[in-house]
C-alpha cells in the first residue's frame, strides 16, 4: 500500500484551482488562435482578438480569465494500492478548494440549497467523480465549470430507432438554441449511452480531451468531424454575433447502455475550457 | 475595424450615431446593477421616488466580479447574462438611462424601448473579464450595500471595450449577424 497525505492532496488541489483559472491550456489557446485566423466575420475576428488578449493578460497572474470561476468539478482516479493518511479524500479536496478560491481571489459562486439560495461563502462543496484504477497513483483533474455554459446543457432519452441521425439532430439543435448564451466559440461534449446520469457524466468527460485530438474509434472520429462542420454552419459565431467559428471542437464519449435505451447528452463549455491535472 | 470612442453621460445624438456591429471604447462612469438592484429601482420609479443616482445619460453594466486583490480597484469583471433584466430595462431607459452593457440577446420589449427612448445595448465580451478589469480605474459604492455583490456601484472606466449589439434603429446583431453566416 502507498500512503498519500491528505495535506498533500489539499495543497495540490489548491494549486490546481488557481492554475486552471489563470492559465488556459495550450491546446485551447492554439484552437482560439486558429479560429481567429479562420473567422470570416469582422466582428467575430475582433471578438476573438479580445478573447486571446484576455487569456494572455490572465497568465500574468493578477486576474482570472473569467469572473465566473465556476463550480469546482473534479475527476479523480485513485489507485487501488493508495491509502489516504490523516484524513478523508473528499474533505481534503474540499479544503483545497476553500484555500484555492480564497488565496487565488476566485469568486465564491456556490449556494448551499438551490431553493433557499444562500452562498456557502467558500465555493464548496466541490463536485467529485471518483474511479478506482489499478496501481499506486492518485490522479486529480480539476475542471472548473461556469454557470452560463452549464445552463445550456441537456440529456435526452432517445429511442434506439432514432439512431445516429437522432444524435446529430439533437446536438446541432442544442447548439442553435443555446445561441450567444454559452459564450461561443464553444466546445461541445457529447455523451452517448450509459444510464441517464452516466450519459451526462460522459458528456462532461468529453470536454477534458485535448482539442485537436482524434477519437480512437474511426467511426466516432468521423462523427465528431461531421458534427463540428455542421455546427459551424449555424452562423452563431464568437459571442453569438454571427460568424463562422461557433465551435472549436466536438468530442464524443460513449458508454455501454441498456437494450431499450439510447441516451445522449450535450454538455457545452464556453471558450475558456479550463482543466488542469496532477498525479500524486 | 476602427473603434469609436464614446464618453458617458451619453447624449441622444451620440446614441443615434451608434449602429450594430460598432466596436466601441467607453470612457467615463458606468453604474452596475443586477437582478436585486433593478427590482428596487423599479419599485422606486413606481412610487414616483428618485433613484439613488442621477441616471440621465448613464449606462448600466450587468456584472458580478471576482474579488479584488489588495491594492487593486477590481477583480475580473466580465458581463453576466442580460436576459434576466429584460423586464426591468425598458423602465430604466424610460427614466433617462442611455443604455446597458451585458452579454447575450435582450428581448423584443427591450428592443422597442431602445428605439422609443433612444438607447443602445452594448455587449462586453463574455470571458474577456481580465481585459475588461484593466479598463476599470475606479470603483465606488453608490447604494444598497446590504445587497452585497448586487449593490449599485459606480465604475470609472477608461476605454472599456464593447460592441453595439442592439441599437435605437431596430438593429439586432444577434439576429442579423447570425443570418449573414447561417448555412443550415
């Protein structure tokens, strides 16, 4: 068994929260720069220039990329040989969120109860997805998720007869109806299969993939490319002002599903697709 | 694209000169208000009472910033979704405001009010929050401190970047811009 101290986890999580909110991933930076070159609309181009200037300013460490520093969402892979010393994994992560959101001057955007709506004051609780893997490592991915893009997400329990065409129609229609609200250019995470809640999780996991990477299955790689092309014909453009660059990428993640079911989910990410990881 | 420099308070002439798609740099004072402050302002207007600041010619910015570092005027301060203020904005325009800054399309009632009262709706770039913060050089509480993040504040801005998205001539960039590039 390998022991990992809960204090080390807290420290790592604190740094991830800050890093994710100040330093945009290289793949997203590249995608935005390419979008600027490709954008056909003058207003769209001017918008992308501001977006690029913004993440360059944010890297200097004084201002986070967006004032909505999001719900702290984590994907954790814990090795089956790992044992947490002096504490509990989820509490260690939440403590890291508390510290990161305080010392990083990040916005506290979490309400204790969705109906009463009183702020918890420290951006906890985090949302944590945990998997057990073989080995002795602890991998933590921090993916802060803003409210605007999250509000444009949806799960649809389709019929198996709806098929691939049904998925395409759902994704394209969802992006069209979302319009300017999720701060385009967006990244579209698509989940297919699983149960109702697993499907949604797959759609969010899809957002973590490096932009520009191809799906390992040629069938889904082709579907991703087709959806990206179709979505960019909607004309929504950067910030919904009209343009050719509506989405930077469409990623699909699948999961086995019930013989009677055919769920699909769309989780939209705005252009600041924030995710950072550490392996302890 | 050349940027237009505009200064608050705005005159009717200055607003009529603005068309959708115009890239502007706003300087002067702007007033922040979100859902809760708007509700209170409209209640005052309903009672025929004065607003807590002189609204003539002023712009309202829909924003909820991240915390300011010590010594800084403000944290990151990009716009919040304007659609939530759809029912309030026409009353604020009627009271003398010359427009709003936010993100996302505002409704037909607001479009009509922009024409009737000569106002303009500007979009600040959602997520260009650090860039926008750099243009905010002053930050003063004006009213309703008890509303916390939703209090009315006055930001003094220098070259605050925005785009005219809905104008006083009936133009709506969210509709017309998309139509130009829509292929499906």
